[in-house]
């Protein structure tokens, strides 16, 4: 006899109960608190879960919402097409079965997930009058956004190491960075980002919100939630800044050193064509690094309570919409190998048609 599915109302009640229990662990015992205050706090927990949050976005300028909707929808479409094309080419073209394109397809997969975790909800809020996101949706967005952001920090360092070995140690490159040895650093990047997200998101979600539900942002992310808190957030800000400093200072100290070695190696190449090819490949990676880390430093390293939220939410919009869109363009516009692989794929398509 088939097992009966749980009633949706029962699931909702169970989740509400778990959320209330989680909230009770942070609050004083009712024996030391007044009855009315205790009741109001329990009501706050239930209301936060049932009503969710309001993502303000640019609701103070409603005449611009349709403009933002069109621009973000166009950018999202380019992101889907560009990153999917890189993943497809890296899988189907045997000439692109190299470590560089393995890591590039990882970056494209990450960008697809990164933008998809926030843009559909963003488009829904810009199109209609409702600006709400459920509590569960906000929590998922918080975890996924942090996970993928931290993963990209580590992955960009791995890609810099790959370029360093390809230019500085060309004879040993295929031995040191073989396709089989590409999987461990990629796995470390994804698992390291996940660990960071679990710790920081869980720590942030323990902050008391005191009934505040309006997030002055386009999406749920840690700085916006910290701004919403009504208690002392100094410890959360210290942890946020410490972890962000680690995920930016360490890569930004390794990557320049790596590229200094690359620059010296490129200058020793006698062939002008070889110099141009090495320079173009490394320049693409450097531009992506500057775009990603520049916006991340502004969005996460400035104090959450004192930084200008109007600028902060547009920085969030930049690295959640613009950066994933331009990454495939940066890597393909000056890359002859990708262009040739695309022509071969299109040629096969015409032959089959």
C-alpha cells in the first residue's frame, strides 16, 4: 500500500515549531521574563516564519522597476547562453579537454548557479506589486549565495595556479596539472565554500530581528540581514569581516605573486605570437579577478551597520547579475580556441541538419 504524503499544513506547522524552538534557544527563560514580553517574542518568531521578508529593491523609485526588469532579464539571458555554451564546448570538443577549460567550465557552472539563486526572485519582485520572499526562500538564498561566492574565491586562486604552471613550467605542466589531478582542487573549492556558508549563515540567522522584515536590498545576503538586526551585531560584523578578509587577502596575495612570475616568463618567450597568446589568456583571468574581488570587498568588508546601503544593494546587483554575464564574454572574445570550437560545433550542427 503506498505511503501517504504528509499534509502541507502539517509540514508548515512542523517547520513553524522547529523555528520557534530554534528561537527559544536564544531567548531567556520565561521565568526570568515578563509574560507579555515572552508572548510578543513568540509571536515575532511565528510572524517572521509565516510572513517572510520584504525585499525593497528600488521600490522607492517604482518608475524604474520596469527598466531594471528589462535590463536584468536581458543580462540573465546572456548569462544562461554564455555560460551554458562554455560548459557545452568544454564537454563536447576534445581539443578543450584540458585543465584550463575544466576549471573554466567549473566557473561557468558556478556562475549559472550563482545568478539563478537570486535573479528569478528579483525579476518576480520587479514585475509585480509583491516584494516578499518566504523565510525558507530567504534562508536558502543566504546559504547558496555565500556558498557560491566563497567557492569562486578559491576557484580563482586555483585558476591562477593553473595559468602559472602553464606559462612558467610548460614542459612539466601536463604532469603536474593532469586531468586526473584537477578534481581534488575543484572539490576543495566547492567544499570550502560550503563550509564557509554553513558557519556564517547559521551565525547570522541567530540574530534577533524584533519583528523587522524589510530588507533594503534586491536579495537576502549577510550584510542586509545584519542591518535588520535589533541587537548587538559587533560580534557578527567582526566574524564577517574576519572571514571575508581571509577569503580576499589570501587570494589577493597569492594571485599577484603568481602573475609576477607569469610576467617574467612571458617576457622570456621569444615568439611574439607565444607572448600574445599567454598575455591574452592571463589578462582574461585578471579582469575576472578584479571584477569579482572589487565588488566583494566593497559589499562585505565595509561595516554592515555604517556602510551606505543604497550603494551596497547596487553592488550586490552587480556581482549577482553583471559579473556572471561578463565572465564568459571576457574568456571567449579574445580566445581563438573557444571561437574555433564554437565554429566546429556549429558546422557539425549544419551537417546534421
